[in-house]
C-alpha cells in the first residue's frame, strides 16, 4: 500500500472535525487524492453499530459487548473503506480508530485493556496509522458543555478522564507516530503543525514532490 493513513483522536469536543475539514481542504488544493472517514459508522454495518452504541435509547450494554460492537465496526471499516483507499494511493483521514477503543472501552469502561487491544488489533488486521494526531483537551472543557450528549459523551467525568489519560499514555509510548497538540490552540496553528508533520510522510509515499 502506498497511501498514507492519518487518524485524529481525542475527547469529544476537542476539535477533530474542524481539523479534518482543514486538512482535507489543503489536500484538495495540493491535488492529493484523499478519503475522509470516521468511526463508528462509515459503512452500512457501522451505521447500525453506531446507532446501538451511541443512542441514549439503547438498553444496557455490557462493557465487553460494547467493545465487540466497536470491533465489528472496525473490521468492516478496514475492509470496506480504509484498505481500498490506501491501495489506491490515497490519503485516508479518519475521525477515530483503535486508540478510541482502547481509551473508551478499555480505560473508560475499566475492561481488561490487553483483551480489548487484542480484539481491536485482530479486527483491523493490525493496520497502524502512519500518523495519529491527538488533540488533547480537559474533558470538563469539552463533552460536558454539549447540550444533547450521546450515550458515550454522557458516561461521566471519571470515564472521560480515564480515557484522556490513556490517549496521552499511548502517544507517549510511540512519539514517532503521534502528534499531540492542545485542542484549545488556534485552529490555524493546529492545522499548520499537522501539515508540517504530514508533509514528510507524503513525500516518502511519493504523493508530493521533494522540496
């Protein structure tokens, strides 16, 4: 595969959607083929999973069942969306990936982290992003300000604090593949740093020229 896989991670309300739009617009201006996608939900199967795991109308879902539902979404997403785009030499820009499962279903729900990771890696064929952009923000400044939170957003402060800690821990383990930025910095500053970090990867993949 000659494409480049970029993932945006972080708590809800951290600004991922804004930064993905800015990056997609920049890629379009450069004439670089790209696919913007998201988890859960950007497949026919994922859309049904998303409704189950995020709707406040859903009944009680056990933490292990929730982790398996997210894994099913990921397995379909990899096979239907991500891998075909990478094989077509595109840049895939995804809102969430495996780290979100480790942070929310593992740390947040306090489920066996090693087991959750094993299932998630198997579901995604252990495909790792070339770059993960982590937009870090205090949960008290993000999800709790939403007027109509979904099932995950309304899981409580402690849940979201545990998730944030795990996101940061994952980034610290593999700094070569992560770019950690304060989610409350200016959107232009964040976008510029994302482009700066991404450019060498695009050159290495032959998607842009040298210089």
